[in-house]
C-alpha cells in the first residue's frame, strides 16, 4: 500500500470539507483567477474568501502569484492525487461489498 503523510492528507481533506473551498477549486479548474474573480459568485466578504484561499494554500491545493496589488490564484492538483490514491485503496472493499449486496438483492427478488 502506498504511504501518505497523515498531516498532508488531513490538510487536504480539511480544506475539501468546506463547500466554499470546493467551489473555489472548481472555478480554478477552468484556469487562474484573481481573488476578486473568485469572490464574485459568493455572498461573503473578500476577507472571508482570502481566509478560504489561505487554507487552500496551506493544504498545497492552490498557488498564489502577485502582480502589483493583484493576487492571482491557480490550482495545484498534486495533493488531490494523493487523496484520490488514499481513497482508491478502499475501492476493492466497496466493489466487493456492493457486489455482495447486489447478489443478496437478486436472490430476494
């Protein structure tokens, strides 16, 4: 089994636990955006968006680039690959469990 840093996984899953942060990442899949552009669709303050971005930065999920006074944010997907790999270790378990459930349901029909 692949080993992952618990603290990195904790930071990744912690960052992903908030719907606003997941929405920010979904926006960044389309490409780099300024903090203002990221904030526009949300009904929260610019300061609140900045705090969400800082959490994403600490988790390594985004990268900030500053041009003058404008902060540009881009997606850094490698921590997502680690999280996906960790979750993938449970795929066999779920596949077997769901196959067993399907078999049980077929026998009851």
